[in-house]
C-alpha cells in the first residue's frame, strides 16, 4: 500500500528508536575476551539512580516500547531492580542480558513476579571448556545454575544468548537442545571486533566455510531462533533472505546509551567517531536522537562505495559498519566477513593502517607478579 | 471480513512515525509497522464503529481500496494487534 519501501523509510530514521540498548554499568564480575564494551571496572561517572530514572521518563515520553539492558553485568548495580521496576511501571518493557551470577533462587522468584520482563543468559559453549575459554573460569556453571533457578521459579521462556564463534559453531544444534530442555528460546548473534573483541576477533570469528554453515542453519531455524537481525551480511549467500529488516539500523532505528550517559549509534561502536552526544546534554536523549549531527548523517543515503559494482550489495547492504571500522576497513568498503570473498583483500589492505581503538577501556588491570625485596 | 467488528487490543500501543505508525503488543512482544497513515487512521477509528465497512466509510476510504484494507486488518488480527469485539451490536 505504501509507495516507498519500508526499509527506505526506516533508513531515514524514526521519531524514536525501536531498539535501544542501555549498558547500565561497566562493572562486571567476568572479563569475556569478546566483550563489546571492554567492561570490568565501574566508571565513577556512572549515571546516578535519579539520572537513570529521568532518562527512563524521557523514553516513556518518546514512546520507546522496550529497552535492552546490558553492561557490564547490569545486576551488579544496587538499584538494578529499582530501575527495572521504574521502567516497567512506565510502560517500557525490559529485556536484560546477564551472565547469571546474581540470579539465585530468591532473585529468580522476584524476576518471575514482574511483567514485561525478558531475560537473556549469555552462554558461549554447550560445555564448560568451550564456554569458559571465552567467558572465564566457572562461567558455564554459573549460567546453568541461573537457568535452573529461573526454571524452578517458573519464569517461563527466558532466552539463551550465544555469540557464534569458530569454536562453538558446531554446537548450534546442542545449544538448541539445551534451550529446549529449559523451555527457553535460543538467540544467536554475530561476533563483532568491538571492545575487547578487537583483540580476539581474528582468532574467534567463524571461517568462510562456517559462515555458510551458519546461514543454512539459520534458514532451517527461521521460526524458532532469534538473531537480533545480526547476520544480514550472510544474505549474499543465497536467494532466500534471513528474516529481519536486513539493514544496518545504527542511528536510524537503533542506538546505545552507555553507563555514563553517552549515546552511540549502536552497541558495537563505542568510539568517539560514533558518539552522538550525551543524555546529560541540554535537551537530553531526545535532542541527541532527533538532532545530533552524527545521526542526521547516518540517516542520509549511504554510498555503496567499493561494493557498488557487486551484484550482492542489495542482499548484504555492505555488512556491518562496526565490523569494518574496528578492522580498519573503510566504511564504504566490504564487510571483513564478506561472503563473496572481498573481505580478505580489504583486511589485507587494512593491515597497513592503524586500526581504531575503542574509546574507553574498563578492563580490570592485569595482575602482574610483583617481586618485593631488594635487587 | 468487512461486516466484522474489530478493535485495537488494549495491550497494544501505537506510536506515530513519518511512514504511519509502529504498533507494539506488550503481551506477545510483537512489533508491527503500519506502513500507511490511512491504515493508522482506520485502526484508530475501529473502536466505536459497528463494522469494518462502517469504519472505512467514516474514514472516507474509497471503496476500490477496501479489499487492501481488509487484508491489512486481517494481518493485524492474526498477530493479535486487533481482536474481535463483543458482538453486542
């Protein structure tokens, strides 16, 4: 019925984001090697409870239907439940990502009692060896224990969220079986070279053959696996597109608020170049979303650049902006994981440029053995 | 379809957008794009009208366009955005 295709209209931006991620804290009990936000230590500039509630009130006025809360580990914040309740009471549904460390039997019951709340437990392997290599010692057991608590409390359908890597790609069926055994929903997402992921991406990202494997696995599971729309670069592999909007939503339908209130184009680009402003600025979040220079620019038609002559551009849209940026590939170049094979040359060319580093690093300091005494 | 009585599910919120509106169902978490301002007008007008045909008339929608509205509304019913009204007409 409409004259312009929806995707073109969405590229021009919405009045408010559909999908807003809010990392509540940089503090985390874990230190995953692919952490998008290089989390570990709390930032002293973190938004206060009052500031966070004011942002929620603003999101309510903008009619943001739901938010994705993450971190760091969001449950570390002492006001976690207070903020979640404030959000839900204001008609903003909450989906939060957690490693599960703070979900005991009591918390599981408390979470179960809340409406409009979804929980995603992060897990990157169906066995402790595979998972803990990425997420740290003991993290597999922690996640499974949290799932057991949620099941025992009768939470219902929580989500298990998996970042697909070279080492767990063969476990996709097992992840599905694990989710089924808990009455949970499986969600798989793409590994990005963002945050600490910049250092681990080259060792962890799926091989070209594995990308084909992921594409076919997803096609076979379109109805029962969530992806957060994150694999659209794979659409160049076949006639049949994966479900979803098939576009980069950064600054158009998606954005990130970080723990100190800075607003970035998406959760994968915590870097000054993609910082649109702060919720602490005059005019607050709404002003940043509606008028920031960066978001205005992202909503203008983007050049296909080096991909313009490729027949697959309509299918893959040139891939992920963040994946290019943090591997040193120009933004109008191919995705580093381009399924038509253009990524390798681009990565090679990029090896001579300085790859941008994330804006902030909240990783815990390395423990170096200290020798005490005289020389 | 045209003689049926549908209304917006109370669990659904509409948010105006340049292309029409977004409809979000807090119960089933579905998000639907209403891709034309006329569809939004019709959906908002459903309440208080006896039938879909009456709503379309009230909204000044030309009859040749009715079938496409009927299918758009049927899709919205399938995703539980709209539901059958109590047949107390």
